[in-house]
C-alpha cells in the first residue's frame, strides 16, 4: 500500500511490546455489550502479533469520561473481549501499569485502561504521548474509526515510535482508495440522509470526483425545493437554497450528472403504514404531505444508472428507512448494488451509522465490497480530508 508500513514490514516482534490503538468503544446497555462488531474487527491484528510472540498492549478510549470512573472503565469490556479473541486477556490499570506490563510474557494480550482517563489524550498532549510511548517498543494503529481525531493515542504516538498500520486499518484504507482514490469509472455516489447542512462538504467534494451523484432522503427535498418545487411539509432546509443551487452548478461544470427523484412516496402522518400513503410525481405533493421516500420509478432509473457504473460510494439512506414502508427505495437499490457487486461488475463501498443499519436491515451488508462502520472518520474521508491518524502513519 502506498505511503505507510503495515504488519508485513514490522520484522521480528518476539518479546517486543506492541502498543496497538484499537476501537473498543462498543455500545453497552445495563453493563452488557450489545454489538461486538468493533471487537471482532481487532482480532486479525491482535492474533497475528500475539502469535508472533509480541506483548500486545491495546490502547483505546471508551465513551466521553470527564474524569476516571468505573462507568467508563475498559475493564467492563475485557470479559467479552476475551471470548471474542478466544485467548486470555489481561487488564492493566493506569496505576502501576509499568510494573504490570513488565510482568507480561511474549504472546500475552492486555487491554490498557481508557486512554481518555488522561485529560491530555484528546489534546494530544506531549506528556501523555510520552507516558504511553514508554510502555511500547513500536506502535500499530488499527482504529480507522478514530483516525479523524489527532489525539495522543491516535496521532501523537506515530511521531515517537516506529509505526505501522494494522490489518483492519490496512483493509479499510485499501477499500476506500479503490472507491475514491483511483476508482474504475464510471463512479456513482449516493448521498442521502436527513440534512444537506451536515453533508455540504461531502457533496462539494463528490461533484468534482464522481460521474453520477444520486441524491435521496431529506437531502433531496432541499434540492427539489431549491429548484422551486413545492415539497409540502417535508423535511427540507429552505435556508440552504443557495448552497444547493451552487452544488448543482458545480456539478454541471464538472460534468457530474445529478440524479434527483421524479416520483416520491408521501403521507400526511409520519407513522408506519399510514392510511394517507401514496406515490406521486414530485410536482404533485400536496401542502399537507411529507416526502418520506423516493418513488419506485426513480429507483428503477437509478438501478439502470448503477448497471452502467463500475464503482459506487454510498452514504445516507434514500428515505426514512426506520419506518416502513419508507425503507422500500433504500432496500431495493441496496439489493441492486449488492447483486451487481456479486456479479463482479461493481465495486461498492458504503458507510455511515444509519447507512450501515439500513444495509443490515436489507440483509445485504455482506454482499457489498466494503462497509465501513467508522461514522465520523468515513464522512471526513468522503469530504476528501486527510485524516490526522492516517497522515501521521504516512509520515512515520
Ligand atoms: P448516516 O448516519 O448514514 O450518515 P444520516 O444520519 O445523514 O445518515 O441520515 C439518516 C436519517 O435520515 C435517518 O434517520 C432517516 O430516517 C432520515 N431520512 C431519510 N430520508 C428522510 C426523509 N425523506 N424525511 C425525513 N427523514 C429522512
Ligand atoms: Mg446518522
């Protein structure tokens, strides 16, 4: 991979202490981990290093603690992590950590306490970077999801220790590079979700990069309204009119075709299967109706667009997918993208919290080329920004 070292370059690690930044920030309810996806993502790197005889020290944050407390202790995660990893896992508190680490043996794995128990972690404070660096002989960053933050454990350490991308980081960067760095053309991007205002930078970056920009969700309503279409009571940001028009103009200059829906699914109440449900042309939305999904004719046309494309990047659902039947368009287009990917004609990369939930709901997440669970980092990458954690690895 271009620009940084991976575990292939790390050499003989036997008896060496690896400081590995991972994402252990799992959702919890009543003291139980409700989704272990992030834990599973760390296994290839941790198992590889442990098998090669390194002393594997895991650095991670958990929640947003204001001060050290049991509520935010990573000790809560170590039991589940042990079963996910399938080998013993030590837990090391920040008190007496050096002695505890010195007692570990080659092949041992330990979770260090929450990095955010140090106030300087988020400030990338030099003293905290040094405090962490003392514990390790080399640094591995395997947390793409935290790479948009320049913290001591995500960025600072790469300047003090020999640094390597872990396997999950490597896979994520390769997939993203394939999708937007140097993609096979034509490239389509789907941008949906609630609001234009949260994704202006994404839209601006994409119009210059892709051949087709497909706009859905509440976002499409804002664009339709900007073009003078009456969207009734739909979620729309009317104050974003000038921004939306500027994006459409930029797309035209860049030869990027923007696809807005010509039919939509509307209702007067936002509830499951509302009696007022109907499908209509975008010009026929009544004053008391809300657009809650893009329509079937639009979906069919978009499926035809995807069939001509070689690459797809997707962020944001096309409708209010949590409330049926407003998941229909997202579901149908996701299934088309998945089928094209399986046929080998499309490279498909998707990301974003709600997008991942929607693809899981459609049952097709595994059929995409790559689905990123890194919410904020994925969006910043879609904005064309270089993530500080990745940049530091590159410079190391
Ligand atoms: P992601 O988390 O994947 O980046 P967003 O958070 O931007 O996606 O957007 C997801 C939200 O957008 C969902 O809660 C969905 O219900 C909402 N949404 C999509 N289309 C509409 C619509 N037409 N009206 C209201 N909400 C919508
Ligand atoms: Mg979201």
